[in-house]
C-alpha cells in the first residue's frame, strides 16, 4: 500500500481502505495480518482512521470507486453522511424511529448515494502526489544537475501527480553511496558515472576505454544504440531501473611541464587520475605516471610539484582552476564517461503507466540538456572551455590520435579478455576495433 492511505472502518466490521496514491478504495479484509487501529465512538459508530504502513498491499480491488481520486476531506464528508444515517435511525422516546415512516432500503440507498457523491464529485480536481528523491554526487555546476532540472520540469509537466525533489552537490553522499542507497530504496533515483556503475555491471567499464569513441557523433550514437539498451537491463538484477545513459564528458591532459602531442611527450609526467584501474592503465600506456588522488588536493599538489598535472574533463579542469598552475593542455579524448540515471526498481514498478511515461519523457529531456552542456552551452561546451583556457594563457596542442590509439590498444584488449562479454565485443566491432 502506498504512503498516504487512510483506513476507515465503521464499527470495525466493514473496513475500507482509501489509497490516495492510487486513487482507489480497497476492502481491508483482504489484507493479511492487518493490525488493529485506534478507534473512536461517534454517535454509536466506531470509526478507525489511520495511515497505512508502506508495504501493505491489497490482495484484490473490490471497490466500486476504483480509478477515482479521493481526497481525505471528501472522505470525511462521506463518513459524516454515515453518521447522519446513524443519527436518523436512532429510536425516539416513544419507540418510533424517524426512518420507520420511510422504507429503510430507500433511505439507506439515498444516504449511501449521498456519501458516494460527496466523496467523488470533484474527483477530476484531486490528484495524488508521488514524491521521488533524485540525487547527484557531483557539484551542481557539472552537467548532471542541469539535466536533472530538465528531467524534473518535463516529467512534472507531463504528470502533475509527480513531485521530484532534487539533491545536488553530494548532499546525500558521493556517487557510490547514492548508488547503494538507490539500490535499497533509501533514495528513489540517482545519477552515477559509468566508472561507479561498473562495480555492479563490469561492462559499463567499456565506456572509459581509451580512444574507442574519438568522434562525438559516434559516441552519442553508441549511447542511444542497442548495445547500451541491452547493457542497461543488466542493472535490474541489482534492483535498479536505468532511465537514461547520457554523456559524462571526455578526458584531457593538462600539465605544467611541456606541450603533449604524442606518447613520447607524455613520458615521465606525473598526472592525477581518478581512483579507477582503467584510467591508471591508460595513463601508463600513454607514457605517463598515474597518481590516483582526490579532486580537492590537485591544485596544491601541482603548485607544490608533487604532480605535474591532471587528466580529467576540461570543464572540471576549468572549474578547479588547474589552468592557473598548469599551462599546457591537450584535449586527447583518451577516455569517456557516461552519466547513468537509475531508479529503484521496486519504486519504478509501483508507478502507474502514466507516471512511467512522464519519467521516460523526462529522461529524454535529461539526455538533451546533458548533451547541450558539452556541445552548445556558451559557458560549458568543450570548445568554449578550451577557448577560455587559451584566452587565459594556456597553450593548446592537438594530439596525434593514431599514435595514442596504437599505444593504448593493449588496454582495450586486456579489458575485453577480462570481461568476456558479447556486448563489449559488439561495441568494439561497431567502433572499428577487432
């Protein structure tokens, strides 16, 4: 049973449960292990009214009101009508009842109709609210939070019963934490990077393979293609429904020593990487020395000479102001990431068809807004950010993609052999890597 359901039982003999999330009334007698509810006696009738616990489910829908939206205030009007019925039927001092002059069935039917009419008359105006928490572990300045805002706007405009609450800046935890919270249902939805999702589904690691999807159009086509669609289904075994797989950005190399055009130029450069084995292996293959390190420490580490630079997306390099202490940029595209919006599978299955359709429309809006962040936004598009750094005095060098691709091919092959997945084989074949 959904949250926000009211149980009303008259004399505790005819219990009826009104579910505001579903808009139906259910016979509570069909529910097993039903606990007793606090009761009050009003004009000779016992009324038990309480909120149903989440997780209670009706075995069958026996309601004549199925599909109707019932507001709690309207429900009380209907209950009031039943009280009136009881008062009218009380015995007068002379032993005569008011109802004795009218056929009891007529009065009973009339008052029942009144109760039903009061409860259902404005049914079109009342809609149940389904609240969903949507979390992101990264700063709001990155692509995902803006895409989440687009998701919320589109989904709520399609179905007003949805109330999507956004949580950015990692206030509910980092990406690993919010993925685990979504898995168990503590959070309804979250966005996690493919590097994090691969902890549950190893094939997601292929998104970060070096120099596989160098051209942006090829990358977007892959994200929207059948391989990713099949891959997304694998998350359901871990209790999550994938809503959308979107771009998470491409990697660049920023260093304080020299321009980088070939793998030979990378030799000896100590570069910060994420704590991801794939990125460690990539930088090694490209000739550099990988140094796993947290983001907040990078600026000072470069400034003090502990490392020579950072290998991450240009948007993050700019946001962290790493260009102030490292003046040589190469937009290598040596690896990519995907942002995967997931939803707790049990929560997804509990939604109505209309609500699911609204979230699917929201997912399309998420994908579009995310893509605009990297391609057309005047402040965050890849070419714009590279231009900002060039204007700030950073030297920008074009990489020799063929040389880097050849140097890192063993990393691709090692991943393929380790995962042994037909989906990875298909993806690489489509990308022209046999």
